[in-house]
C-alpha cells in the first residue's frame, strides 16, 4: 500500500483491512430498521405509521428473496470467499438472520400493543370474528359460504396425497385434523390472494376481520365432520436469485421467461409461522420445505403486513400527513392543450435554458410525460429514443412512444428485461411495442441497462436539434408520486451527442468510450468519479478549497470507499447522504474523521443522486442514475450528467444544504454502523421534504421562473454554484502545513481594519457543545445558526451584521 499524505504527515495504513468496511447485508437491515422506526414514531399520524409497517414487510420480503437467497446459494455452492468486511457467506447468513429476528418481533409487538388499539380508538377496527355480535358472525358466515369457500382448495398431506407446492410469499393455514384416529392429517389451505384481505363487518364501514381469521372461524364448512386440533398461519419466502448464463442463452426473452418460471420453485429461505404453531405442524413444514431452525420466524398477530396498504386508502385525512399533489413546473405551466403550438412550446422553453424537474414536488405528467407527448405529436420531430427500466402497468410513457411511431417518427426503445420483479411487465411491453413496428432492444449481455434517459431529434430552422432528458428515476408515473427524483431537460448539444452514442450501443454491436460531458458506466464513470475524488484530495493537500457532498441510495463499492478514506485523510470535508447501504465507517480517527454519513427516511423515498465537488473553488455538479455500488459502476449501463446552469445549481445546493440541516427525518451514522436520529431539541423542526414542498409552492405562486424558491434563511449557501474568487481558491501555497483559517479573515476580506469578523462580532458567535457543528452564530432575530466550517460562520456573521 502506497504511503498516504495528509499535509506533510505520512501515514501507513492498509485501507483494505476488513475492519474499515461494514457488511452490505447488515447495512441494508440497518436501513430497514430505520423504516420500521418511522412506523413506530408517534410523531407520525396513525395511517402514516401503518404505511411504514407495510413498507417494512414489502422491503424485507424482497431482501430475503434477493440477498438472503443469494447467500444461501453461495453456501450451497461451497463458496467460502470473504467479503471486504471479512465475512464468509455462512457467517453473513447467520448474522443477517439473527439481526432480522428482533425487527419482526418489534413490528408485531407495536401493531398489537399500540397501533391496532390507536386505529380502533379512531374508528378503524381490526377484530377477530369472536369479538363480533352473533348477528355479525352469522352474516359473515353467510358471506364466507357464498363468496370465499368456493375459491378455497384444501390440500391434504398423507400417504395418498403428496405435500402440496407452497408458492412464494403466499399466506396459508396449516390445519391439523383427525377423524378420531391417533394420527392427525396435515392440510394446507391457501389464503386466496385475489380476495380482499380485510372483510368489512356488515353495517359497519370501518370495522374489519382478516380473511384468514374468517376462514379459520368457519373451517367446519370447508372440512366437515373432522376434529380440528389446530389451525396456524404460515408464510413462505423463496429465493429470487435465479439466473441463467446470458452468454449461452439463444434468446434473451426465452431466458427471462425461464427465470420467472424457475423462481416459482426456488429454494425456501424463510418460513414465518404463528408463535403458537404446534411442533407437529412445524416439523412437517420444516421437513418438507427443507428449512433449518434458524430460518423459522415465529410471529405474534398478523404475519403479512403488506396488504395493510389497503387501509391507508381510507378517506381519513385526520389520520394521515397533509396530502401532497405534485405541482406544475413554473416554466412549463399546466398541461392544458395538445395543440401543435402548445407541444412545440416545451422545446422552445428547453432551448431557452435547461429545466430541472424534481419529483414528486413537480408533476411527472407536466414535465417528463409532457416532453414525450410533445415528441410524439410535434410534426418537426424526426426521432424519439428512450430507455425503460421500470414503468407503470398502464404506462402513458409507452403509449407516447407508440403514438410517435404511428405519427411517422423513428422510434427506438431499450426495455430492460432483467429489471428484477418487473420482468413480466416489461416482457408484455416489449411484445406490444414490437407489434407496433417499433425497434426494441431487450438489454445487453452481461449488463443491466439502468439509465433513465430519453432523446428527441427535431428538425428546426437552424438545423437538427437534440433534446435530452437524463434522470435519476424511472419513467414510471406511479413511483414519481412517491419517490424523490431529479431530471434534467436540456438542449445541450454535447449531451445530445453523448446520448446518441448510448442509444446506438443499445441497438448496435459496440459502445464508444469517448463522451463529451456524460459519465457513462461501465466505460468512463468509475474512472471519472475516482479522478474527481482524488482531485479533491490534491486540492486539500495544496491548501485550496476542498469539499464533497454526495447523495446516493447506496455506497457499497470498496474501491470508492477507499478513495473517500484517502480524501478524508488528506483533509477533504465530506458529507455523504446515503439512503440505505453504506460500507464506509465514518468518524475513525486518522482515517475518516472528516466524513459524516447521513440518512434520510421520510414520506417520499429518497431516490435522487447528486454529486458536488468543490474542485478548489471551481465547482462541479452532477445528477444521474448511478449509485456508488459495484453493480452500478461495472455491471450496469448508467448515465450521469453535469448540471452547469447556475440557477439549477442553486436548487441542487438548496436540496443538499437543507438535507444536511434536517432535524426531523435525518439519521447520523456512527462508526460501528448504527444510526442515531438527529433531534430538533429546542430548535424549530426542519423536515427536508416539507421544506421542498413549501419551496415548490412558493415557486408556483411566484409565476414563471425556477422550479423552487430557495429560502436563504434555511441554508447557508456554503456550497459553490459559480467559480469562487481567486483569493478564496488559493488561500495558501501548495504543500503548506499551516492552517490558514486563523488568518484568512484579514487576507481575504476587509473589515475597515485589521480585526477579523470574529473579533468585531465576538458577542454574536460561540463554539457549541456539538459533535456535528463547530461554530454557532446568533442572528439579528435572536435565533441560532450552526456551521461545520469557520468560513460558513464568518460569512453568516457578515451577512447578519454588515
């Protein structure tokens, strides 16, 4: 390992040592723990808490299918290679199951003891049939006999009947019964997934029984003349990590269809059962499903909470957060007409200056969908190209592409068939697009196409113009209402040329590795990001401005973690806003004390990726589809674009700086991988998503202009959006060991004398007792503002009192 330099100090440290890396799977579970905490936080209204409990189930189901399934595959294959954190697949599997178990216990306990009674107190009651009146029970028994019983199929397991197939994520009843003999019979009854989970009690609109409880109550109608000894619920989770060798597959469509089929019969990776399931039933399930004791999870109360999303649709605004409807972008206005002059206007507006859309604050329909609709109908458009990773089942995006082809445009679509759990939906869209005569690429051998990009080619008076959209989120109108994502609409010709090369790669035989502005994985992105991180380290060593703020969903790639450690050791101040997986350990003396890792969990899923590099005072800003995960940098086609417009950079700065001061939804990562919530204490509550909603409404009220109004009272504007003055970017000579922060007041600014701002305004600042902030400024209004850097505190003092 090369010696690393911080100033002139040389430090030998093995940055590949496993102690410096957290485990990916345990980090993912730590995120799910934060999701669960939102479901148990009484600051959230009851139905919002229920929504998070349902998301916790949905997320952990997927985690077991993908990640635990993958670990089990490795164990079965005899893999013993360790991860960067030094664990074998078997060690990870054991630790993951042990870490997950108490989370499910907490979810069940909170529902049973707190949230269920709270909802009942507010008029939404989930009860058992036994708690109902005789009249209600009789009415529900009739409903069961007429509407539910005909859909049920009891499957016995005995010498005459093989053990039934148990489908993935299906909820079932395990029934032990007898006809008087000593040997009971095991019968499996699948809860029909096409029936409502919540059965309304007749005459009482907001009172329900769960369908599994109703079935159990009336089993005598389904299994007459039997002695029912026990009825217990159970749920099976199967491995979804079923893969085929793409290199030898003759047809990618056939291969994906085969993978979907194989998942149905994949290995069981988790068995959830009622807490009081008898040993006899449990032994049969474990034996027939080949499940180890460690893979069995005993649950109190309901086993599956994902269907509880149904309750959240109740028209009970008093039990929810205030409703939010995405707003029109002020530069585009409302979608009111499909006339030719209206469709052309969006291209004129983009040509006048780049547009930054931020969903769900800005409407997907009024920005991205409008862009594609205009491309489909505008007579001057020659071609439309789009990359689809996930889209809605009733996608207007797909319909726009079909309309474009019908209108004589050249249309090419890249549909990623390997988008996990969306393969079937995407296969259906591929067939429909091909039926319309549209050029469709299915994917790339060995790679997933994860870009969120679209290109429109338009004939104009001054020649052919290229219009591009590069986003962080999918072309999915549904998730655009619940995911926080960014998208750039631009007429930048260099970006258009770069996208042309990317789309040619999708349909052609090779990819060009020369791009003008875009960072494209897997060809240039890793190298460019690595260069930028190293450049910040060089600036820090030279005494120039050096700062990084990176907002991603995951930071897993060991090489990028190592580069960040090196930058921290060089003195670069680094803020990482990482939604879930993070291998990096912050706050280790001599290694990562300059790195702070934040995580935000709110009503919208944080999904946008933003990258800020201060670059010695010549800042660079980027947004795009890629996380700092090995899969994104090496095994997916990704696109990240620079954002060069100053006004758009101001919006990105507002997002990042307001995120870093959030005291309602933000968590701080500790060096051991645990997270602590940031508390507002005596300060006013700052919720980043509420702040952005307010900023969006203010922009709409303000009329034509930027997509958000930046509230300068909420942010310090420390991050640069334009090149800093030369005196700021070169405060000390290269190689200097001196800390210039104590002298640059006099060098850089003029106070009308020799005293610094800290001397002149000594009564208006102090050093707070905080692990996060080093400086505090008392404002003219009597409030306090906190800063990590001396420069930030000094600038605020001057703003307040000069």
